[in-house]
C-alpha cells in the first residue's frame, strides 16, 4: 500500500459556491469527528472518477481537522486484469471467472491488507478491488466500522461475479452506492451518496480569457472556429466511443464542418485501455475532423469542456459519470444515455438531452438540434450550471459522507 501525494485544500475556497448553511453543517460534523482517524483505500491514484474524488475529499477533510489518510493498493497487471473482469462482470458482461483468477485476487488483496499497520477509527474501502482486504482489516481494527463504497453500475450484474464479491461482503457495516438501484449486495446498512466535482481544481475552476486562449492553442489542430462535439472518457468499451463516432457521423451529414474530439486516458488499474484506444484511433484515422487526444492536462480538459458546443456521454453502463457534471458546470449542454448516474445529471430538454444507449442516430439528431439553436444552447448552459451548483459540488458530498461516518460510529 502507498499514499499518493496530494496538494492541500482549504474549505474557505468553496465559500463562493456553497451556501453558508452547508459550510456551517460541514464544520459541525467535522467537530463531532475531531478525534476520529479515517482511512480511505482504493486501487489507483490516477485516472478515473474514484481517484478524482479522493484527491479532493481527503485534503478537504484534513483541512476540516478530520484526520484522513488515503492508501492505494500495490498490484500488478495480473491483478488488474482480474479486477477489470470483475468490473465488467458486475456491469453485466459475462467473461469467464476461473479459480486462478480468484486465487490471484485473494493473494493480492491479502498481501495489501497486512501492510496496514496504523490505527484507524473508521475505514472506507472503494470498489470491488478492495473487498478481499476487509476480513483482515476487521480482525486488525475490531472497533472500526468498515464502510464500502461501490462506484460500479450494478443494475444488471452477472451472477457468478455477484456471488464472488458477495463472499467478501460480510465485514461491511455500511455500503454506499451512487444510485438506489445499485443496492444489490446484502449488508446491514446502505446509503446513497451522489458523487461530486470539485469546482476549485484546475479541471473545473473558471479560466481567464488569456488562459483559455493558451489552452485553445494547445488543442490545435482542433479549431473552435467551427462546431465541436466532445467526449472525455477513459478508453473503455463501456464508454462507447464507437457509438459517439456514429452519432458524430449522423450529425456531420447535416453539419459538414462539424469536428469531434475524443479525449481520453488510461486509468492506472485498467489494462484494457491501450488496446481499446488503438481500436478507436484506427477507426478515426481517415477523418481529419476527428481528433483522438490522450493524456491531456487538467487545465486543457477544462478548456475543451468549456469551448465545446456539445458534450456527448453515450455510455452503455456508468456508475455516475463525473464528466457529465464537469461539462454541465462549464455551461456546456450534454447529450447522455439513459444509464447509471447520467439521468441524475442530464435533465432532458433543460440542460441537455437523454437518448437510449443503443441509439446513436438519435444522439446525432440531438447534436444537430443543439448546434442549430444558439439561444437554446445558452439557456441549457445556464440551467446546467445551476443544476450542478445545487447537487453535484464537493461540499455537498463531504456533508453526506461525514453524516454517514457519524452514524456508523454511534
Ligand atoms: N479524465 C481525465 N482525462 C481523460 C479522461 C478522463 O482527466 O483523458 C477524468 C474526467 O475528467 C473525470 C474522470 O477522469 O474527472 C472520469 O470520471 P467518470 O466518473 O466520468 O468515469 P470513470 O472513469 O470513473 O468510469
């Protein structure tokens, strides 16, 4: 296990976008937890939504004087191939689950669990990768409640995989899901907590004209002089970049100068990423208006989400989909599929449009509808900003989590 390096955060930085009542509640909860030491555990320090969340939650909790550590599992590709198959299986894709895979999972999770030597009053483990550590953690820290946060879309899990992870859920005192429909695991208590974006980071803060112009240059040859549709996602079949390409082609038949940006990266715990990226890049190679962009810095992602006319998130499964709120916060309308956490964020006909996940043609038609109506794009953008401000910014999520901590420690 290793701690990732983190930059400091001050809760004061959130005052301009948070109500006084919410900040007051945060301080009250933090006071109750002032003698509590919390540990977060997950399987990657970079890439993907969980790392993105922890990079903000952990320093903010420390600034509030709730002592909080974050440890990342040490593992190699053999383990991550197993856990990616688990992720896929839990999201409904039947891949074989062999005894060898189960043994690899057990071995690596146990080896990581024994490395936790400090004392903690509460443990919050994230996602299926960590489940195998919980039994040993419970033995080591018998008085600490064990919480498990599942960020995976559990709407339609493959039975074998659900049975495999369920064998590890006994030590869990309280499970946290991103949506009520996901509560498929049998545990004594569950809560729903919507994830959130952090409005003060390089990814999401407002950009001055000059900064925006500099980032626009970094994105060259993508030009914002003609319409741009964007998807920002890990290269992963669930994110359906091929469906987005199809939607773009439908729209391009009506708007010939249209460009598509597919920005993505590879998460540290996702060995499938590179191969899928190569397939997407191959498919796009003949069209100079399709830009496949990898490993952009956060400020460049920020500018891309801000400067795009429309963002598409046509995932086939999606735990929550932070990228949707990231775009909406920047006043960019989103066309999203009716899966996972996307409909919580996209209000059909108010800040974007919802389409069925297998309906790339409708997604393409909706792109055209939005591109043809500047006034509607602006109204949707304003609605989008307010929707995220109310529901999906970091302080709200920290309140929700600390309330659960207080309840679990009672
Ligand atoms: N992300 C990024 N660069 C990329 C692709 C994704 O910084 O090239 C970030 C994205 O901005 C978001 C997170 O990774 O903050 C993805 O979270 P989301 O919940 O949308 O999906 P996940 O990857 O967790 O399935």
